[in-house]
C-alpha cells in the first residue's frame, strides 16, 4: 500500500495540475454569476419573499450584501464590487488571490439572492472545493500554458487531491439527482417532462409548448423523460469510465444542460454546470489548445497585414 502511495505521489509530481482546463471552468462559472449581476438590479434579485419580510436575510449570515445598510443603494454598490471581482476571475488574473474572492462572491450570491434554479448553490460549493487548487497556483494568469518552474510537490499533491474530491462530488450530485427522480412516479412512468412543460414558473413558453406539444402529449414523452435519467446515469458512471470516453460524455452532458437553458430558462444554472462538467470530464493536467480561436485570430492578423501592404 505504501508503495502504491509513493508511486501515485511520484506521478503527481511529474504532472502539472495548474492548467487552462480548470482555468476555463473557473471562467465559465464566474461568467454565469457575472451575467446574473450585470443584467439584474438588486431590486429584482434581492427582495422579500414568502416567509421573509426583509431581504437579504442576514441572520447568522456572512454574505457581502449583509455588511452594510439594508437599502438598494448599498446593495447596488456591493453588486458592482462583485462584478469587478468576477471580471478578474473571468479574465484569469491571479488565481491565488481571486480564488478566495470568487468563493466569497459565490457564497454571498447563494446566501442573498432569490433564485430557483440551484446554480448559485452549485457555484458556491465548487468554488470552495477549488480553493486548494487556486491557493497553490503560482501563475499570474490561469490561461497560461508555460511549464511551472521549481519543485512544488506539496502543492501538486494538494491540487490533485482537490481535483479528485471535485470529481467525486460531481458524481454524487448526479447520482443523488437520479435517485431523487426515481422516487417520483412521474419520472418512473415517463411523464415528468409533460408536467415540467406545463409548470408556470420554469415551464415551456408559448413557442416551445406549441413546438413540443405533439411529443409531450403523446406516449413519446417517455423519450425525453427517461433520456434525461439515462444521461444522468452515464454522467455518474463517468467517474469510473476510461478517459477516452470523457469527451463524448462531456458533449452529451453539456448538450442536455443547454436544452434545459433554452427550453426551461435555466440559463445561469446551465452555464455553471457546463463549467463544472469541464472540470469533471477533462483531465486537469491536460491543456486545451483553443486551436480554432488561434487560427481565427491568426487569419485576421494575416489579412490585416496584407491590407496594410
């Protein structure tokens, strides 16, 4: 056993956990929160709700939005503080600094916003689990692909352990979601999507109701219902799957969440889950090349050069 641990540590020491893979995931998660705050004034996302006379609720709460007076001028000021922090996270500046700030912003949003899709809660958990990786990241930019100088064995061990904890957490999330659905008769008999389509809060709008009516009102409704369960089971099973299958599962999983975004309006949740799924289904020590973007930028630069001549 000790020999296996030694071999694992040796492998980790030869690899680099601080790549643009987790950088991309951080940026996507932060982008979702950033869009939420940019688009919505505090009067829309922080207001009294059922059972809560004043908002944000600050009893035993360390949220940023609870540090000042409870008025929308102060809440708006804090909103812009969060926006600045999230912009720094999105562009990838100093993960060691912005990692803690990103978690605190995510925690504050999860504690203070009136939300119904669960995206902010997922972001708060994930940014917390990312802290051991961000705090040991020596880079100035999380997009950097340059080799890390110096021997950083302890930092690498910490980062890789955190990565595996994240993978287990994501797998448990989808496993729990599947089990919870299977405890409801609507999911078992295949009619759950019909009821979601009719739901007034997050159901289909008039366009999608008309478009999907032939399916959701027919026996074929079992296809999207059981299909959702099947995809979630596959995502959970990816914890044990060979890495060669991860990319295909990632594409399927992200596609499922983007369907949720378009048809159910769960946009912030779907963006956050896309970032989380990149962490879950991409080896953290690999490097994303962004070949298409580089080629596009190169072609534009080359064309400009031709024009200037």
